[in-house]
C-alpha cells in the first residue's frame, strides 16, 4: 500500500494533498463503476472494492457507503460482498 496516495480521515492533513472532497469524488466514481459491475455480475467482493479504492481505507469506506445509499446490500463480516 502506498501511503503517500492515501487519504487520512483523522485531523485536517490529508496525504498527497488530497482534500476530503476529493476523496468523496473518488468514492463516487468508484461506486458508479462498481454499480455497473454488480448489475452485470450480481455481486462483487469487498476485496474487489478495496482494489478499486487503491487500498485507501477512507475511499473504500465511502465507496461502501455510497453503494449502500444506492440500495445495494453491502454484506457484513460473515458475507463480505456487495449484491
């Protein structure tokens, strides 16, 4: 994981000069991409979402949030997938 390209949700300093708004935009873009993938394949794994988020925890969590807001079942620790 390249920490220089990750977003930091703690404090006001973001890595690689990314703002929280930029992280949200990245997550929205990811959720658009993954929505199509979920509709075509039926589901995607959390690992796939983390890969699309470039191993950035904040973008990953925001992507899951936006997918949930779109009505997808984001699973849980026993079923780590989005349907």
